[in-house]
């Protein structure tokens, strides 16, 4: 950058802000099931069972949004 200010578009700023909010939400969400409890919030460790449960939950949500509600994703 040679000492000059970087120009960042408004779309890029929104994208970075949303990524930050997503990371915070994921951190507070924790894991389901947890290692020692059913739900653990703020736990920075995960397990294979927790990954599997979240995969099923997200697949169900994306299925509802794409098929039942009729959300269309367009690219390009």
C-alpha cells in the first residue's frame, strides 16, 4: 500500500461486518450436545457428535428455506 489509505467498498465493509457477527453468534451458540452437558455455551472445544448434530440442523434449515418457503439463490 506504500503508505496510502486503502479504499474499501461499502459492500466489502458490510461483508466483513456480517462475518464478524456470524463468528460471535457461533461462539455464543456453543455446542449441542456438549462434552459434559447437553448444551455448552462459549465452549471452544467440539466433538464429532456435535458436528453431526449441527450438520443435520443446518441441512434442515436450508431445506426449509429453499423448498418450503421458496427462497431462490442466484449467482452471477
